[in-house]
C-alpha cells in the first residue's frame, strides 16, 4: 500500500516537474530560439545572472518574475468570478491530461511492479478527450466574461473551432482504437513493440487528421483564429494580464506537450525503440543485476519517450513559424467538409479491413 | 421558422478597430458594423497623423520643405524628396545635370524597394507568417544600409536638393549594391517559396479585395493597386521623368485586382527596381551633381568663404529662399503606392504660396469600405495591408 502510494507520488511529481517545471519554461525558450534560427535572428540572449546568460535560458526566469509582479487587471463590468476562473479551467486539463500517458513499460523493481504511467485507466484515451472538452470552457468563459468585443469574438470563434475539431479528432482516433482493440494507452503502447505495428503504419491517414485537429484544438498558427492578433488584438485573452495571462500561455505549451505525447503513444511506438523490445533491453542490462537492469531499462524508456515527444514539439513549432493563418470560415470548412469526411472514410475502411482479416 | 426569428432579438455589433489596433498600422480607425463575422458597414476615419504639412510649407522657404517631405511616405522618403524637387525645378524652368538624374533614379528605386519590401513583409506578418516578415525586414535593413551610406540617414533622408543633391555617391557604393542585391534576391526567393504558392496564403488573399479596372480608375487608384487590376499605368512609363525613358524595365500587371495580384505585382516590382538600379549604375556618366545656378543651389563652402558673390547668393537663398517665377505647376512621380503628385503655386516670393500633395493612398483608403463590405472581418487584414495606407502621406 505504502509502496503504491510512494510510486504514484513519485510518478506524479516526476510528470509534474517535467511538464510544468521543465517543458513549459524551456518551451518558451525553445520557441524563441527556434523562431530566431528560422528567421535569421539571434533570439533571446540578454537576461543574465552575474554575467552568465546561459544562452538565454534565464529569460524564462525573468519572465516569470516579471509576470508575477504585474498588475492583475480585471476590466470594469467584467464578470470577476468567471474572469478569474477561466484561466484555471484552461490550464488544469492541460496538466491533468498527462496522467494517463505511459512514458515507459512495466517493470519489476525490488519485488514491486512498476508501471510507468500515473493512472492506468481502462477508458484511457476517452479521458483525454473529456479533458480537451473541458478546456474549451476556459476559452469560452474567458471570452465571455471579459466584457470586451474582441474577447467575445475570440471566444465565439474558439467555441466553434474547438467543438468542431473535437468531432473530427475523435473520429480520427477511433481507427487506432479499432486496430489495437483497446482504449487503454498502456496496452496500445505495449502493442507497438513490433516496429511494423506502429500506429503510423497502420493508420497513416488517422495520424495526419489527428495532428491537424490537435493543432487546431490548441489554437496555434495556422489555426490561431480565436486569438488572431491582427484581427482580434489577442482574442479571448485580450483582457488578461500577469499570471492569468501566463496560465493561458502555459496551457498552450502544455497542450503542445500533451499532443506530442499522444501522437507518440498512439502512432510512433510510445516508449519503444524500433526493433528493440523491453525484454531485449532487460537482457542487455543484465550486468547491473535484475533491479539495476529494470531501472536502466526504465530510464531508456523515459528518454526515448521524451525524445519522441520533443521531436513532435519541434514539428509543431516549425509549423507555427512557417505558415500564415487561416480565415475563420476556411477553418470551419476544412473541418466539416474535408477532415470529418476523410476521418469517416478512414474509419469505415479500417473497420472493413479489420472485419475481413 | 418565422416565429422563431421574430422572437430572437439580434443586433449588429459595432466595433472600433483602431486607431491603436494591430492591423491599423499608419494610425487609422475603422468603425466596423458586424453581423456575426460579416462586415455590414465600414467607416474609415483618417487624420490621426495630420500635421498640417501643406500649411507648414507655406511658412518655410522652398528649400526648407524638403525635410517635411521625408515625413510624407516615410517608407520611401527619397521618392517624396525627388518628386518635390522636380516640381520646384519645373517651376523654375531648370534642368539638373545628367549624373544627378541617374543618382535620383537610383535613390528613388532604392526607396521603392524598401517600400515594397515593407509592404509585403507587413502583409505576411499580419496574416501570421512572421518568418516571411522577418526575411523581408532583413532585406529592407540591407537596403536601408545602402540608403544610409548614400545620405547618412535611414528614414529622414533629406537627400535631394532643389537643383541637385546633397552629395555624390559614397566610395565603393557599387560594390555594396552588388552585395545587397545578391542578398535581397536570396531573401526574395525565400519569401516567394514561403508565400507565393502557399495554399493558406492564397486562400486568404485570392478573390479578396477585388475591384474592376473601371471602378479602380473611378476611385482614383494608381500604382501597384491599379496595375493589379490590369491597367498598365505607371508614371515612370506614361510620363517619363529623370532618365526612366532610358531604363529597360517592365511594368507588371495583374488581372483581377484582388490582393493576390497586388502582392504579385509588388513582388515583381521589387525585381524590376533592382534591375533599374543596376542599369543606372552602369550607365551613369561622370560630372557635376548640382546645377551651376548660385541663386538656386548653394555653391560649395570653399567658394562661399572666399568669394563675395557666392557669399551674397548664399545669404539671399538662405534668408529669403529661392524665388521661382509666379505660376503654378503639377508634377507627378511614381511613388511606392502610386502617383505622388505635387501641385505648387508660387507668387514669386521665397516661400510656396501653396503646396498641395496628391497622396496615392488617400484614394486607395477611400475604397476600403467598397473592398471589404459583405466580407468577413478577417478580410480587412490583407485588404488593408495591400492598400498600404501610410499615415504620414494620407493625412499629411
């Protein structure tokens, strides 16, 4: 019992640290640096502590300090309760979604079985969708409660866009669920031990649709119409400042991590290296004794998983800094007239093939 | 159905875009009436950058107006300088030396380059293509470095003088031009790859802000926006000034007049401007850059300090100003946005009696409601970008 508790706590602390403590601030830095590289610039490099700039890494720290000390502004006539609640609703699902994502296999350590996932839910992926649905409320509430025309327009756009893309996103995932016959992400991950059973080979169309919809859900360029700064100033978070603003900002980055993690888990072999099974890893690390081997294998799993996640974050950032943004009606048309039919076709073909085999 | 819609109370949303809004660079205000996302009505309010340019001119000597013209279209100040100087010279009935004409052409085309680069870059930025923006801003920086080496300033150039120029080319200018153009062409290719065939970009700009040639002429369109409608009107070809008639360049035209055509026309004009500068540099003769008329263009300082007649002329032109004969004149040059006209009236004194500017983007901005009415809110963005309204020029 106690061991279980410690295990769960350790995993929660680990994931929370990785996400909120490492990914969110580092991503801020990565986004600046990567955009700088893509745009022939140097990027953030001025914030220093005692003369050390650490290639601009301290900017995240400086940002945090600045934003913490900023005035928390609530516009007159705004609904103060919902105005305060909205960023929490946006941020919490982004953090919580990570609970069911497996970042490693199942190992025996000191006679105690460790499963490298915080909550091994049998509804698995549905939980992620439920949380994604919740995040919509944060955006819509922010837009509505600010009592600003820009925010309202942004909130309206966001609700239409996020709800629409959730539909197509859901259908794009059903294909994967049919193929693997499970909703549990640890099962799906374990089944991808065989390189040729990776989701990308079984469901290539599903991957493209999911990736597109996920970026649209996250409201990043080219789908950032709810916050399109040249049209709506900043869209639904126009009237936010200080830490509340950061919460939206962090939610966006964390969602980016979540999307990458889900893509990795569903389509790119989760924690597996191609052609290497967990059993092989254990046998390679035999020299360290059974416990040492398990620990090393876990470490390799985690490193491999987060490397893949980092790759997809990089991919999303590259897209972000390359493309212009869509127009509102084009985004909706793309969802309902292209992605949804495509995902339905994909679903029917998958169903047919699985039935026939 | 009728029952439901009767009970459902809806009203239009009126929003103020600007004067301080990301899309209204140049400081302008749109009063948009929206039905959902559709623009029912749009009012354009200009005048936020009104400085009383025309009135200021009446209180300064002819020569003192030139720094004011820098602030008209502040993205291409050299064209404004040149346009004004040409108009005054026409009033005076004088002609500048050959080398001066070539130098002015080079200056004008460098300015046009910076104007078009900025315009396309800003359009990219506002459509979310931040990378394309920075590529062209880098190119513009290089062009501005050239302009800086030419006149010592980047924006407020104050380079052209009535009857001449402030200074000749700096050393190794041709080398710098070669280097800069190589870089600009490289960046042009990058932006071309990023935007011209980008499906999202095309979807955002094609078919948006389209206007027929007849209507465009009726509105008083000139420049790239008119050429995008298929009218090959370019002041440099229609009424060649300086030495444009000796330059081999093409006037790109579009078909539909939509934002995509305006974009393509500007992209092509960037290439043509570089061609013109290269030709002008190759053809440019040696010789003086100022007219030898001490009552119009100051003589060199050594002469002023050593000769009494030069000193007197210097004193008279500085204190009283150049005195063109009474009369009026209109002269147009091809500005970054179109026909930039100067209508000058002289009463024979040292100060302009009237200095009226025909700003190309005034007519273009006036067509904004026509271009976006009935379309979506987001369409304001590319349309207004391609109009390229410059506050300093439009509001004066």
